[in-house]
């Protein structure tokens, strides 16, 4: 098959969604599929395992490393040349919806798959003054997703929630993890010392997260206050880091920053218990990585996390907002070595059954089903004028916050990603060049 991936975010940024995208690409290639990634341009150089079709973009004011792409006729031309069997929109928002509108405008015919990875409608509730946007974003997401032939999401809990919210033609993209990359065998005393701030530590707690308001990392201060001997390493970076370091001051907590590749794998393996406070996860990639490394997990019983953690078997789920309950579970694990070891083994065994090979097989099956549905229902599904208006206002709102632009580079290096920091293992592939036209009028405001 020929698969066009419309990516809201792509390399060099590496987060849960990008990591999932790279694993999808690697296994699609292994199955003999051709892949084209359509994404916003970024100022940094980047290497991709597949050709890119980049669009001019501008940085989001609240997340400068998140660039919002503005598709134009060149993207449509590239897609027509590529002639995809399926167009897969991965975690679409401003850019993805703009691409969707562009393709509808020119009556571009192809089976469409949308995959839902982020609860944007819940994220805004965590920011002061933005909770009123929640219903609007949920309406927008549902309207665009329901134009697809197949919709995917990454946990059974989230699938059922989306069905209740009116999302149609839902299927599961099964959770997956590389159980060789994340393994207890990678435990490292030097990494453990680094996580502990070079202090002697008997038992070490770990959380891995983007440090942003929606991740609720600050809640863990309330847990630490109830676990006097608890020492926590907060791995990650983001806009809330300075505020969180101030909030954790005076407690046994370290902020090693963003770790990737082998260092991240060692960090998981070198801790004893994984704690996670986010209440808005569609799945929780970091939880699955921690489980693969043999860590019992204490996490909020919310969203897709409930599909991963088996309460009392691979970890504990606490009632969201209940720091006393969370601390009680942490104390049980810190004080009971036998319980900790039993849950560690169970978590590792569970994660080892969630392979990328089987997950991508399921996605390819969904692609084939999308093709069948499209043959039976090839006309465009309706999209309300309100959803179109909201999507255009969304891009306009972002663009009014900044006038900087990212020009599209003339060529992109394409190569198989090798094992290493923030990258995926895979056999070497020839280096190719995908020529991309430079952005025109790079300093002009966006059209929406």
C-alpha cells in the first residue's frame, strides 16, 4: 500500500505521538508499504526515514517547539503525485483540519483514516480561563473525525468514551511498546545516582512527562508530603518546568531534564516505582514503557491509563485528586519488597505481549477496511459550517499570536533511523533526497 501520513507534529520533536508514528512507519516499511509524511516545516534540520512534503508554518506562542502548518496547493500536488491508497491523519488539530479542508475543496478522493491521540477538549480545562473552549474543541474533533472512513484510537477505554461522545466508525490501534528497548536489564547505578541527585537512596520514585499544566505533575508534591522517605525523579521538560522546580523545593525531588534513547531506557530501569498524575491520557506511552522496564505503576484512574494498569496486579489506580490514596499505594510498594517484585514481574510480562508488529498489523487491517468502506461510500461526508468556521478561527487565532514564519527547506535528507538518542532501531537504508519547494511569501501572515 501507499500511505500518506498527515502529521500535526513530526521529527525532530520526539513525544509519545511522534514515537508511535515512527514505529508505525518502520513496520509499514517492513511490510513493503510506501510512506509519505506531510507535516509543518521546522527551522531545525531533521532526518526522516521516509520522504517529506512540508508546509510553511509558524510557531505556537505557548509551545514554541510546536509549529502550526499552513497547507497550500503544493501539498495537494505532492499528494496527487504520490497517489496514496490511504490518507492517515495522525492526531489532527489546526494543521490536520486545514489539510482536510484543502483536500475537500479540490475533491481529492482517497480513503481517510483519522487517529485520536490527544484529548484537546480536556487539556484546555487545566488552563485558567480556557475551560469554556472544551465543548467547542470536542465538537470540532467529532465533526472532522466523522468525515473519515475509519477512526482509530489507542486504548479500549478511550474508544468507548469517544463512541459515547458520538465519534463514528471507531477501531482500536492497540497499545504497543518495544520491550527490548525498555527492559529491567538496562538498570544502571550511575543513572540511578543521577536520578537521585547523587544522594544515597534506598527506593526511588520516577515520573516521566512533558512538564505542562495538563500533565498535573505538581500533584505529586502532595503525594511526596505524605511519603516522608519518598524520593522522586521528574524526567522531562516543558513550559512549566521552572514553576514545578519552585513548587517541589524543599522536597526530595530532582529534575534531570529531558532524557531520550538509551538514557531514558536506563532511567526507567534504574527506578523502583513509577508514579503518574495525568488525568487526560488517551493511553499513556510512558506507563507502558515503565511497565516494560519492570516498574509497578501508581497512576490516576482516568482516561486510557485504566486500559493499561491492572489494579492490584501490575500497579495501583487511585481516584483522581486523592493524594492520600495515591500516597497509600506508594507506601505499600516502598515498604513491601515482595509486593513490589511481584508487580514488577507482572508489569513486565504484560508489556512484553504488546508488540509493535501486532499493533501495526491491526492498523494495516484498518487501512484495508477503510478502502472497502470508501468504495461503498466514496462521496464526501458532510461537515458542518460551524466546524469549518471553528477550524479556520483556530488557525487565525494561532497566527495572530506571532508573525514569525518557517521557510520550507529545499531538500530533506531521508534515511532509515538508526538506534540512538530519541531514535528507533532498524536496518540501514539508502540515503535519498525528497525535493520540496521553498515556501513562498514566508514573512506574510497566514491565509485561513
